[in-house]
């Protein structure tokens, strides 16, 4: 018997649901079809819950992966809110148990109505569109495979308000074919149906990316959003370069004794930085000052990132000629220099950077 | 440890952190604080950046197209540094693999009504291994890549702050 998506989703609820997860969980269960995933801590803070927030991946062979992005897609939330009476004050465990109850109910109903074939509809399958018997007037219910979302809409018993999903239902009659319902006024040949399915997949993924990238909500249109995403990825890569430069500069100044710190516990210290500042093994460090030599090094790194064709030696030569002081206004190197030479579209990301602290 | 925010030891963040710290200690051990000349710092910056990318790619293993591509790139770079001939050899076999996978994907890479090819190409250049992906996979990989980059930035920020005090 296939392990159903529902069973797998049960398994992925980690038992270490701590108190900080409750807000995320509430938003996931308590709200309507549109799940509010715009909480920054959902994808920044608690590390166990990165896995919850992201959209489903392909639905294909990655499904069995334990630590991959996501098994509980946002759009499945309506499927589990059979009755909208779920209050927002549930504890995480209570919510998880209630969810299991509902899944059992769903499974029972599915079994009673459509038999065991329906279970196989939940598993991953290659998408095939049956085009021959499609007509706009026929009420063919099918399931669009390829997404690992579970739209459990039992035709009779479970009533749901998600009007968004009305165009596709999921009572599978033949397990090998994917039935797609054609909407009114649209072509019904297999090519356009497949294309439409693909386009909707892409737009769904774009929506999830929109949640990931801050400041993407204001921009509409796919091209604009893609530009935002590109800018964001570029800014993140530059941040990594900048930080590695910073660590390199600091490394050369400072005695770095990691042997004193237990490596396994260091991540926990890193996570709680204010507490970690009082480590006994830490040497007594004075406030770090950038001397002019190191400023030059930083400048050559900056020049390199801004003008990639420059080689290292050229960069250093140009840096020695003119040191842009405004880039290093403060004596201690912080992220301020990064923000001063940012271009305008990335002003958003500066605000976002501040949110890191 | 009175730690209310226990780190999940198998999470991406902790895996990356341990690997990166080990790499940092190695870099530290290789070259003692000889000089703070800009070239030295620059070289060290290069090494640290490569270590950061490597740690991130190893934390993700081969589960993702971008991590596989990044690992291959790093390995081929190190092979090339050790021995120029072997670099060419590995480059050839890997190019063959990449071409093959890109041939498989070219049929799905046509535009067919989705009108943002330029941005998609730009994104492909940003995400490692993006040239061989169709748009669907590209978006998936981008999301995961963004998540990993943010983790990387967070951890490195904390490490850098840790040293600057």
C-alpha cells in the first residue's frame, strides 16, 4: 500500500514543535485558503521550520526526501480545514492531533466513495493529459498531477469554500490518466491543456518565490518579479563576499582559538550571539580598527565585485591611488559600507538587513 | 545548557556552521598571521569565500542541481590548480555530462507563451548550474538557493560580529 501523502505529511511534523512554532502553525491552520506566510521568522528564524514554508517541489522523485524543502504546502491548508471552527488558540500538539483526526476522516471518506484507487492518486505520477473526452459541458473531475498538493475534495461530503480551486477537482476515476477540467471558453486540445497546466505551475512557484523575496509584493507582473528576484540573489551573493572579506580581515588581526570552543556547541553559541559574547575562552578583544592597509584590501575587494574584469593587482593599484573614504566612514567595519554603495533597487534590502540585527 | 533555542543538529544552519568553522580553522592553521598586506588579505578572502561556498554545497550534498553544479565547479577548480592536464580531462567528461543533460532539457526550454526569457537567462547565470534547467526547475532551485544563501549570510554575519568585539 502506498504511503500516502497524508501519512508522509504526518510524519514530517517534528515532535520538537516548540512554542515559537505556534504562531506559524496558527497561521497555517487557522486562516483561510490564503495562508499568511509573510512572517520573516518563518524563513529566517527557527531552523526547523524552513522546511514548512516553501512550496512543493515538482512532486517527483524528491518526494521521499526527508530534509527537503517542503511537504506541507500552503495550499493544502483548505484541505484540512473541513470545518472552519479551528480556533487560533490551539497548542501545536493539539493542532497536530486534530489534523490527524481530520486526515483519518478524509481517508475514510475517500475510501467509502471512491475505493482504494483514490489513494494512488495521491502518489507521484507522471503527468498525462487525456484529451479525447474533454468537453466544457461534461463534469469531469480529475486531478492535476505534478504538484504534490493534496486537494482532497470528496464530491459529496466535504464542502469547502476555496473557490479558487473549483476549476480542478480530484476524484480520480482512472489512476493512470490525469484528468484536467477545461474551463469555459478555452481550448481543449492536449497541447494547450498541458501548457496551461505548466503555466499555472510556474505561476504558483512565482507566488511562493514572492513570499521569499522581501519587497516583491509591490511589483506586479512576472518580469518585474523576476527582476526583483535577480536583484535579491545578487545582493545575497555580494553579502557573502563582503562577509568573507570581513572575516578575512578580522582573521588576520585576531587570534582565533576555536580549539577552546567545542565545535558542536559553537553553532548554538552562534545562534544566541548576545549570550555567547561572554564566553570564557574568548580572548579579550579590543575594538577592531581598520588600518589603512586593510582599507585598501577592502577596497580592492569592492572594486572587484563592482568591476569584475579588474584583476587583483589592478584593484590594489587603483585602491592605493584613491581610497573612497565615504565607503568606509566608520572606523569599525560594519555593514554600513555595504549599504552606502548599494544601488537604489536594493534600498529595500538595507531595511531587510537591519532586520537581521 | 540553558538554551531555549536549541539548534536542530541536523538542520542546514548547524551543518553549514560546523563545516565552515572547521574550514576556517584550517585556513587559519595554514597561514599564521604573517602579514596584513592587501594581497594577503585578498588571498585569504578568496579562500574563505571558497570555503563558505564549499561548506554550503556540502551541507546540501547532491540533493539539488545547484549544489551538485557548485561542487563540480569547486572540484574542477581544485583539480586544475593541482594538475593542469587532469583539469582538462575532468573538464571534458563533465562538459559531456552537462551537454547531455542540457540536450534533454532543451525541448522543455522553449518559450511557449511564457514571455520572460531574458530574465530567466540572467537568473540562470546567477544560480549555479542554471544553464541546464528549464523554467520550472529553475524556480525551484532559486527558492532553495535563496534559502541557503540567507542561512549562509546569517551565520557569517554572526561569526564576523563575534570576531569584531
